[in-house]
């Protein structure tokens, strides 16, 4: 059941991609409830990974194989300062990544190159074997690769 649980975001994403096709949609699912369900499911999974320790009963039902030593007691104020520090650091990294991604996306749009993932399946089937799409995809791949 764990494999199904971790595959649910992939399945909801596939449903979202299908529902954005409009009239060409095969499943005919509504977009907004799928988006809400996808983000809620992804948020629950992220929270689970971040806040549930690997040796807890929720994950492994009593197996403390990852805990080699007892945890040392940490005062509440120190723990609070640590959490605030890491949340602030990750928030800054996230905002910086959004700025970089937006700038890179706008640059690729201004260059008028192919945007993989933005074409529908019917568009891709028409232009997939063209040399222009291949060169645009290669340029897109190189630009995004150098961004990271």
C-alpha cells in the first residue's frame, strides 16, 4: 500500500495533464478538484517526510533501527530557534529559486523555442520529428541544465 500512496501524486498529475487538454481529454475529469487534491496530497506527503521520524511507530511500527543513540534533551527555546532558522533559510532558497525559474522561463519564451511540457499530445505528434523541434528541445535542455 506504500507504493500506491507514493504513486498517488503521480497519478493526480497525470489526471491534471489530461484535463488540461480540454476537448481532447480522455478521462474528462474536472481540473480544479484535481489540483486541490494533488496539492493536498503532496502537502501531506511532504509533511510526513519532514516531520515523522524514520524510527517512529507510524513508519515502521516500533522498529528503532535508525536510532543508534538516545536523543539528548534540547531546551524548547533552542529547538524553536533552530526551527525558525531552518524555515527562514528554506524560505529564502525557495523564493530565490522561484525568481530564477521565472527569469529562465521568460527567457525561453522570448527566445521562442519549444517548451517541452507545454505542448499538448496532439501538437507533439505533429512536430516531434521536425528538426526545428529537436534543436529547440536541445537548446531548452542546455539552458535549463546550466541554470542548475
